[in-house]
C-alpha cells in the first residue's frame, strides 16, 4: 500500500507499507499492483492506544439499556426504559440519583415478569431481580439481589459478546491497541479475547502470570482491585503487591477513593516499586498526595472524560473545594509524574477524541487542563509504556496507522472522531 501526500510530523510525504510494517517514507511512485490511498494532506498518525478499558463489558453494553444520567434521571424514566426492552433486560449506567438504592425487591416492582440485571455506573455492583437471580442460581447466595464484583459469576449466563463489532467500533475512532483492565481473567476469557476477532493489539492486565499469548497480545502489570465499598486492607494489599513483584511482574492498582490511593502509595513505599507499576484512575488526588505519587513513581492512568460526562453529579455530590482533586492531570505532569489518558469504556465514552477534548476544556478543576497535543501524545504511547514517549511513523515501525481527513493542527483545535478517515491494524484495513 502507498499512502500519498500525508502529513507526517508536519511535512507532506508518501508512506509505503509492506506487510505489517512501514517500509519507507519519501517522494515515492506507485509500484505495480500497489493499493494507493490519497491522503490529501490529512495527518497520518500511529494508531491510538486506549490504556484502560473493558472489552467484554464494552461488547455487552451495545445491547444494554441505559439506566442512568443523562438518559434516565428519575424512577419513572427508569421504569419506562426497563419495560420498553424486550426479553431479558441488561441495564447499565445506574446511579442512586435516579431512584435511590436498587435491590431485588425494587426491581421486582418495576419489572416482575422478566429477568432484569442492572449494573451500577461504577461497574462494581450488579442489581438483579428475582427472576434473574433464579436464572443464575444465585438466590440463596445473594438474597438482596446486590452482587459486588460478580462479573465472572454472571458471564456464563449471557450470550457470547460480539468482539468483532467492538474492534470495528474502536477502529472507527482510530484505535489500534487497547489495554484490557479487567482483573483476574480466566483462561477461557483470555482465549476469547485473544481469539482473533479483534484486529487491535491487546495488553491484558488480568491475564495470569506466565500466560502464553498469541502474537499481538501481551501480559501487562497484574491488576489489583480491592472492593471500593470496603475499607482498604493494608496487609492484603501489601502481600499481593509483594508476591507479584517477587515474581518479577509490575502491578496496576485500582484506586478511586482518596483512602485507597493513600494506602496504595504507603504500601509501595514500604515494599518498593517496580518499573511499570501503575495506579488505575487516581480519581481523587489530594494535593498532599502528589509528593507521595512522585516518590513512588507509578504511572497514573487517568480518565478525563469522567470529569465532563459526570459533571452534574460531581457538582451535586462533591464539595466545591474538592473539585480540583478529581482526575488530576496537569498538576501530576508538573510534579514529574507520568500520566496516560484512557476511557475506562464502557463506563465512559470510548471515543479518544472526546477524552482529548475533555482534557483540554474541563470545567471542574480547570487548572488540570492540558493541551490537546499532550493528551494525544498519551494516546500514542506504547501499550507497554503508558506515559512514555509517543510512537512515531518511521521505516520499520508497525503499520498500525490512523489517517485523518485534515492536518493535525486542525484536528487538535477541535478534537472530533469525525476527522478519522481510515485505520489500519498491522497493515490491514480495520
């Protein structure tokens, strides 16, 4: 393939791809039988990498009912949304601002005649009605219908996810590589994710240590997720990090509360850090925690999209003097901390250009804004090195490419996935 007149690092140039690699850049003539793509001056980038999402949940979300803001804001709206669905109901995005605490009995009153399962917006909690509990064989185990961190328990009773459609959706916004942050993946789930339906490169935080993965898939730091609804357990966290480090593997620790972050940093200070250690989310970072982060030196994988998507709820639920602590970005960079943006899809929008726009224009914690170029560079970092230098298009580089319809300066002035013209994974149209 020959991509003609593409903007690469500010200059118009031709790019030839052979097989899965970029072969050469220059003033090139088409070869016999070569596919020619006219870029028309549009920017050609390395394909974007989302450093934290959940692929199976993203696949399932496409066939799910929205049960929270902004689509649903009260009990009547929730009832209409659930009753309008056909067959067994899978709801997502619920928040207590809609109708308070949901349990088995509340859902039975809303939909008594079909199985209903509703996921909380945070992703950790499922709420099931009586029929759904009975169908899953979980009535005695969870009599109130509230299941924390039970995705593996529920997965077997759901139809297989359409990962090919997820791959197309990711490619449509320019993504050629993803880090799946789902913890403790079973061997069957690892095989499902790496089975070839996805064209993107995969980095798996939940794959067991020693997993043998096919080309294009890699094992990342070990995901550690302690329940958000319980106090942080210092000893359990210390033991798990120490065991993982002893095996030579870095860790990726879920930290969405102020307390969980402080405990994580304290443990890392005690047991020591490994290159590649990560903090997932760092959703609330007090100013006094920034020096501790800098000292421990993990990569912070953040989600600026939450700050804009959930702004009304944050303004209502979180004191104004704490808004600056939400999903910090600029202040962490200023302290020398490596930061990588991501979506946490499907719990926020998977579109990286919306995340970039949020990082640029967030209203809550305006001092945490970063430039569009800085946020894009985070999406161009290698899967194995989030927060590291952005990948470049050079001879010999993997042909994971994203072609825009416009020059890069125009795309960054108003980030929008509509500018994505074509995406290639390993040299193949995706």
